[in-house]
């Protein structure tokens, strides 16, 4: 680290107590952030990253949390050193937002839905700077322009639900920098955003950091993101700091097995692996995995496989399908404005294929998946499954169709009934479709599926809140498999997961595909993930298909300008 430290954290430990048990969330870590430096903290969910950030600002509730620290020192612009760990709450409130500010991962939960965006940023200004309402409004409009929000007066008047994810995050950034803090803590600020929006937000933060001479503590689970953004990086694993150093040094010569695993488990751009390495492979000395490059898929064998795959008849045909939604021009008006979510989309899906669909939020990919399953009706076009038209099926025939066509959603927690044991959630669709004869046979099948997705029959009687995000996604996959489907739509099914857990789920999906002879439609906004999973790739924008073909060829020679923008946004 170069320069005087703006923040100096010495020997921080955080414990949580629950029903007599004590969990160490952060275990004796120390680090510094220099003035005008970007420090990245990387690790999986549960590694202690966010707890570390909240501890700096005194936001860990006691009980259940206990913070033990030798010192947390912050240097003001005047040169005065403040001990944040010993300040009373009233003084800390003066520090938060003014000297040290924070951006959270999910802007929708951080913004109050009943107040306009402008009023919420104005409140922060008036609280810390004691300025008039008129002056606060003028300053907010300047901030909105600075973070490059379009039409600042409109955004000022808008409520959070009226903005896109990227726009809401810009409002949060405007709020965070409104009092010109010396340190900005960004806790997973781009995780839920599309790749191009993510790049825009990172570029914006970097520009603001340089313009305002800020330091940034950037928290993420994505080492690839850190490589393009931070100066130094701290790697955390199970509450401990296992490695720290300059970004280039960490990437070129990682010392800890966990760091090597995090780097290796993301699908690479320049080659196609037979199987993704996982962090466990590197943490287990007996796994034998040292060079993921040994698993590169041969291009010749892939061409031969595709020749066989595409010699069959398609299992699904989507022909000129469109979906429009009506949007009233006013609540007293009878005039209706038509929005085309899906616009003249045509493609085939072949048995045993993984067809990837990629595009930003709002491009129509999720609407298309629901139209294919007839969860919502199409406006025009035809969909044929095994040569049978499905857009005109009765309710009872649609129920039978859903035995063959299943879906795995992005958020596994909201997909599961929180009051139902996960074994019963998996068994329920078997009963709906009258499969496996008796209750005893169904329970046996559930236990078999739990083992197939890497869980235990003992998990049958547990509830969704007792599992991690990756485990809940495995449960949702088991539930989709419960009715022995032939085609599964994976709709952003790994987007909410840590990079290392993502690798496990992608490997699981591929294993199940080959074992059970499944066909996938794999939907994502992450081009690297879709490229790794897919035999063919469709790129969508504004409801239309702008490009279709072999993923490797699209990567090397994209035809559409939009695809080029997506690839450019991904960086190295």
C-alpha cells in the first residue's frame, strides 16, 4: 500500500450468538485503505465481507453480535485521526454519510418505496449539511447529472419502482456521494445488474473516485470484477483473511488454494472446459486438480457431437411468436399503448441440446420462457412440442404438457413454499401428475432425487430457510426433475449464486443432462456462462433475436453491434 492510510482496521473479530451457540463471522482480520485507493474484499457468501463493512460503521446490532477490535482509525481531511470503534452512537451518526458512506447490493430494498428518489437524496443532504429545501433540490439535480441519470427532474419526481435497476443504483450512488465522503463502501453494488449496466456503474464509480479523490472499499464475490476495478485485494474465506496484495500479483501468482479456486471456477472466455473446476477441488489436497487447462474440450469432438445432435427432428418449434402487453396512457383514458415484449421470434430446439438465450433485463427472454410454457398466452405465432400445437391447449392438456416441460427460476427461495418441508415440495408435483403409485414410492423417489442433486435424504424434513442459496437451487432442480421432464428451462438459475457455487450448479446441470437425456433452454445475461453451457446461442434485444449461432463463433466474430457491446462490457 502506498500513501498514508485513510482507514486502519486492526485485529477485528465479530461473533454472533444464537440460542447459546456462538458463530465467528470475522476472525481477527487487519487491513488498511490508503487515500485515493480502491481496495477490494473478495469471498463467497458467509465469508465475512459484509459483516466487516458494517463493523466499520458500527452497524452490527448487539445482541446478537459482538465486535472485538484493537482499533478502527479513520483520518479526517484535516489530518485528525478518529477512533471509530470508540465513538458513541450520536457521533457515529455524524460520520455515516458525511465522511464514510455506503452503497448496498439491492437498491430497491435500500430506497423507501413511498418517497420520491429526489426527496430521499434531499433528506440526506439536509440532515448532514443543514441547507434549505430549495438548495437541497438544486444540489440533488446536480448529483443526478453527475451520476449520468437521464432527465434529472423526472428522476427527482419518480418513485423507486418507476426506475430500472441501473437507474436505482445510480440514485443510491448519488445519495452516497452527496456529502462528499472520503471513503465509499460499496457492498456488492453491481451483482444484480446486467453486464453492460455493471460496466457502466463501475466506470462511473471509478470516474467519481478520481474526480472526488475518494477511497473505495469494494465488496464482491467476483474476482474477475475486482481485476478490472481495484488497486489491491483482500481475499476472505470462512471469516479469515487468507491472502492480500496488489491485484496483478494476486491474479498472476495466487498463493492460497482458495484464491486459485475462485480464479479457476469462472467459465473462461478463451477456451471451453469439459467441466468447471470448483473451490473444493483446490481446497482438497487429494483431488488432483491443479491445471484446469487439462480439461479443455476438443473442437473436433464437439463438431462430431453437433452433427449427430442436429440430424434429429426438433423437439420444440417456436414460429414467429410475439407477445404484447397493453399499457394504458392514463388511468382515466381508454387509449391503450401496446408494448412488444417478444417480437416475431423463431427458433428450433433439438433433443439433447442446450440452447442458450442471452440478453439484458427487458430484452424479452423471461417473457419468452413463460410463453413457451404457456404460463402466459402468446399474442401471435405458433409453438409446437413434438409436432403438436400447444398454444391452443385446454387447461387439462396444459397440465399434462407441464410434466414434460419444467422450469428452474432465478430466485430459489421465492420459488419454494417457506411453510413446506423441502421433501414435501419435491413430492407434491409427483402427486399432481399421479406418478410412482404410492406415497411410499414417492418418498423413495424424493430421497433418490435429493442424492442425485448432491443433498441427503435427511434433508427431507427441513424447511427452505435452513439451506444456503446453492442448496436451495439444488432443491428446485430436484423438484423440476420429480415429474421426469424432457425439456427444462433454466431462467437465470445461477445468476444469484456465488461464482464457486455457480460452478457446482453448472456441473450438476450438465451431469443430469447426460444422465437423464435432458434438453435445456438456458437463459442468462452472463455471456461467459451461456457460452460454457450452450450448443447454440441466441442473442436477444428489445424482444427480437439479433444473432443466432455457435457460441464459439459468436465470441470470435459477432455479427450484431449489440453482441459486440455485450462482449466489450465483459472485459478481460
